[in-house]
């Protein structure tokens, strides 16, 4: 199908704000088509704009012979096969900032609601019950608000809470102390420190293995009597059964929830009068939707006009010759960054990314960004990508250093990532092997090691004594967890040793406890994605 006036063609598959459409129409040939078979028509377009209802899988992307950019008018990109798009050199962009204000305001709305029992009083009065005594609440001014997670949304909530006269205490090990001071927020060293101080607690953490079920029975036991909980972040951050028991016991005076472990939610928390609920509405405002449409239109235009795509989620623009060489090492750097970050202890202060061997002669900045992308993947409350990872590092006061070395010792090319943290530094290095460019770990926890990187890995440091490997195999076998691959390294005979292995499934709590009680110097279980 010929282009009108020779302009790039943009397919708008789902409705976006009129302002976004106007911007695109002023620059490109825009076609709004929500009904045609996407696989049949996508090959005629240079760009496509979608929301959440359109799936762009690998087979569809394979037909997109001239597609340069996929614009997702929203935060997530779960409906887009980003890897397939990246392999074809297609930029995938989203609108991660679109819902920040809406989400922060909704968290505050829930905070007011749970403090003053607004929904309960409203419902009672609608039923003809005038009961001022039963629904008396508390003032927010002068109270202490605990904030877990001081990312984009958490910062907006904290700033507004300070203006309302609340004392704000926050925990986020990935945010520099200067940022706390700028916001007028008191830093806490641990979540437990927040629990002990907070009259009200709001969650703004990413969901990962460390934060899943963070608010459990043990957490509630450490909180002040009569605490009120707000969660407009991730439902699985809260153990809902434990929350219910804490409310019934009177430990928790009330909770306001916008998100749940499983949605739509129809569980027992709905039976409690002390619980305020909304159906995942944090980002659902007309302004947020309008903003998302405009942002994605701007990003699509930037991609088609050869400009910087600030919200790209897949890859930076580099010279084709460099990308051809760097390509296999990009996922390696990302996994090494994630691994080194997970093995370090405390808030990262400095991240060093080094390229060794002939690889160092190319533009390795992309490897640095990839390592940052991996390092922050599990620790911030936003989508991390190859464009915003350096910004996240700067916001958190993390110094980033890039090094190049002509030699790589035992390997032709080697990538090394070092994370210098407040309590304990960590370093990991690796390389690629074979024509399929399999990703191999070369060093971790101070030991040389040779093992293929996998989605789930375990690292055990111990005294080099007979029988340890067999004991570990027995423990994992008893727990029904298969060890897929294993490698062992030691400093010297009878010295310290490192056992690294990949596992096929997540270790159950009982296995984690058994390993922790088995006398290892260090035991780490990591999900590398």
C-alpha cells in the first residue's frame, strides 16, 4: 500500500488521547484500525501504537517487515515480545511516567479514607444509619507516616505527606541520603525501623523474591498497635491472611487496598468493615490516560525521526558494526549486574563495568547500561530499561565507572561487574561460549568458577571438607528441587570453597531453613530472570 506523500505510516490499534493523535497526524500518515487482522496488515506500517488489548508476539513481529517502533500507551509491555522486537532492531517504548501523579494521589486518597473511615460512613448513611461515634477517625497532622520504597511514586507521596504536616520516615536502600534530605524525609536503615515508628504505613516497593509477602505476621507484630496500612503498589507485598488476622486482633486498626495477590479479588478481606478497597484504580484517571497517549505519541515520533527515544525499554542506538560484536555480551552484562547487585550487601555506592579483550575496542557504553539495567532490576518500583538505568543510578547517588582492558587472562573476551556497597562489595565476571553465545560465569564471591548462568542459581561458601557435595545433593533431593548444573571452586585444598549450581525450581522455605542451619559460611539463592 503506497504511503501518502511519502510519509511514514503509523497504525493506531487502540484508542489514545486526542492530543497524541493530533501530534502523530501532524507528522505522519496515521491509520486507526482496530478490526483488521493484525498479522495481515502490520507489514505496511513503520510504527504501531497499542495499549494492553493488542498482543504483539514473535510471529506477528516477524511479519512487520518495515516496523521501526512499537509504542505502548501505558506502563507495562507484557503484551509485546520485546526480545523479538530487539532482535529485529525495533524500538519498544512505553509511558512509564504517565501514572505517577495519579498513583500517588490515589495512595493519599486511601490514606485519608482509612484514617477517617470515609467509605464506611458513606455506606452507612446511604443505608439510613447516622452514627457519628462509630466512624470517628484520626487526624493525619502530627502522625508518623512510614513509606517503604522511595521511588517515583513513593517520592510524590512523601512530598505531599510532608506538606500535610506528617512526619515521614522512609526505607529505600537504593536512594541516596541527599534525596531524603531534599524531601524532608527521615531515612530508616531497615523496614523494621519503619514499623516501630509508623502510625500509618504505605507501600511503594517493587515486587521481587525479597519483598513478596513482606508484610507478614512477623512484620505486623513489630508495628505499633493501631497502625493503618495502605497498599496501592503490588498486592503480593502483603500476606493477606496475616493482615486479616492482624485486623481481627486489633493490632492493625485498618487497611486501604487498591491491589491484591489475585485480581479480581473476592476474598475474606472484603468482609471486614475496617478494610477500604478499590479495584486497582491507582492509574485510572483521565489525566493519566491522556498523558500516556501524548507521551507515547512523542516517543513514536522521536523514533521515526531518528531522535532519542527516552522511554525505550529494549536497547540504545549504537553503530551497527559495534552492535554486531556487542550483541551477545549485552544479556551477559545485564545478568552479571543483577548477580553482583544481589551478592553485594547494603546500598550500592559505585558500580564498575569493565570490558576485557578485543571487546574493549568497541563502544562498550551499552554494556555499562545493560549492567545497570540488571543491577537495578529487582530494587526499584519502576520499569528499568537501557535508557533510564543511568538516570536511576544518578537519582540514587550511585557512581558509575566504565573500564576497558586489552587483556582478558584466560578468556578472549570477558565482562566484569563490580558493585561497591555500604556493607559488602561484590564482583562477578563472565563470558560467552560457542556459536550460540551461551552465557557463562567466570568469577563470583572471590572464586574462579565455570558454570552456565541460569534463571535460578545458588551459591554456597564452605570449608573444603569431604562429603559436602553429597550432603547438599541429598538436601535438595529430599526437597524435590532438581540441581541442573554444578561447579565447585576452592582457594586451596582444605581451605574455603564455593559451590555454584543452577536449580529448576524455587527452593521451598523448609529447604532454605535447612541450608541456613547447615553451617555454610554463606548461602545465596538468586533469581536472575
